[in-house]
């Protein structure tokens, strides 16, 4: 009989796990509390696929491998549209930018230091191009909700069942083992329950006496109305990070995670959008269509938590802020581990036990 796996969470991580588990022959059901596809955090992502600066060696290796896994996934999931448009970055002091380029090039990441003329060639619409920037041609972007739709569709084609608008109320425990999930419609049994529900993971774990060290960091992004092409790739400048979607909308935050909107998100959005307009040569033609505030579920130490929960059989956790970059690797490696194929070496530093304590 196929391993019965119940995934709680319908964002990019849950969708990737559902696809990889169904592909491996598991009997998969996925619960998404939202009635629209994509979960809670995923639709509010800036969606940068990268292994850029600020990542320790172990985390860099995992992220870099996941970038390769995106290419692998693209060949297996119909209609999964990736844009390897490249990333242009000068959001660092010059000394740090040079050190970043040297470190990543030694790791095979392909950072190219370029001058202002080359910056202008790559992104001609910038109002004030820098004199020095780093360019990584291999970085990219995927539209988050579109990716979830395609992954879930591919999972369903392999037999997975998607229960949209179904909320997990608590975990069902018998004799120290998780045997299912209680929902509004009743209980659902499973051999393995996978928590990929972002901020809801902490609440569900509390029901079984575990406290999860995680934060929910707010991130405000501004979205313009559709505009003619102004940017060709991802741009990370000191004042803001910005990209242009396939339908022409510019999406910007003060960094890739978004801006803390404080007590007045409208004022924060207006201020950020004014920076965006000043950032581009034809920026005064842009119109603010909307702003979004997402809450990023983040392990307290900033890196992924994936694996079986110690001392509780039948329960597996997948939690990370870097969901867009890491979804292919965490989905593939997590599915292999759940299906009894062993733990991938790249996951060794990221076991969830470090973040758990008994309540």
C-alpha cells in the first residue's frame, strides 16, 4: 500500500512537496485553509530565485542546489514559466560588494562585477545607474501563484487530492504518534503529516506540546499598474528592490522581503512608490495599483527547518522564509526522506529540533 501523506499548507512549499511525493508514488492529500490558490505568504513574495549575499556556506549550498532543481522541475511540470532574467545588485558598500563577488565566484556562483556603462546596457531605464554593481545572469524569478497552480495541477495529474478551503484545527495524536489531522469537516487519517503551513505551524505544534521558535515578519510591497517594459531583470539597489512582472507590473520593496509598514501602511506604500518613480527614467508615468502586506514565516535563526519532529512519530516539518528559492530542493529532498530513501546531506544542518522546546 502507498504511503499516505497529509500535507498541511498550500503555498509553494506544500505544492512542491505534493508534486514530489505524488511523483514518488505516495497517496497525497493537501489541505489549504485559503479558498484561493497559493496559501498566505507565497502570494506576497517578491519571488527572487537566488543564492546571493548573506548566506552562510551550508545555506548557500542548499540554495544554489535548489536553483539547479528549478531547472529540473521546469522540465517536468507542464506550463511552469521561469524567467532567468539575471540579478543586478549594488545594495552593499563597495568593500562588501567586492568581497561578496570574490566569495561567490570561488563557490561557482558566477558573479560579474560591472561598471556604470555595462549597468546602463543591462538596465537602460535606470535614472541614476551606479558606477559599480554585481550581475548574476543565472538568477531568476517565478510568478508565485502561477507556480503553485502548475505544481498542484501536476500533483493532481499524479493522483494527489487538493482540499482547498479546508483548515487543519489540530493534530490527532495516539500513543506518541501523529495519525492525522482534525478539520472542520472531521478527522483525516494519514501515515505521515507534513506541516508546511508557515505561521500556522507554531499553533499546530503547540497542540502536541511543542513550541516552535519562529517569527512572522511583515513585508510591504507596492505594485504598479501595468506599464511598458522598464526593467529587464531583478534590481537590488540601496533604496529599493524592484522587478517587473510578465504582465508589466513593477513590484518593489525596500529589500527583497518587503518593507515593515509600521502603523500606517498607506503612508509607507506612498513613500516607497515615490522612490520607485524616482528610480526610473520614465517613472513619473507609473500609477500605484495596490500595496500588499505579507507576513513571512521565518525560523528564528533565519535558515530552513526541515525534517521529522524529534520524539513525535509521524510528523514532518518544512518551514523556511526562502520558500521561492528553496521549494524545489526542499520538496524533492523532503519527499525522498518521507518515502524512506534517507536524508539528503544538504539537509543535515537544518533539522527542526534546534527550534523546538517542550511547552
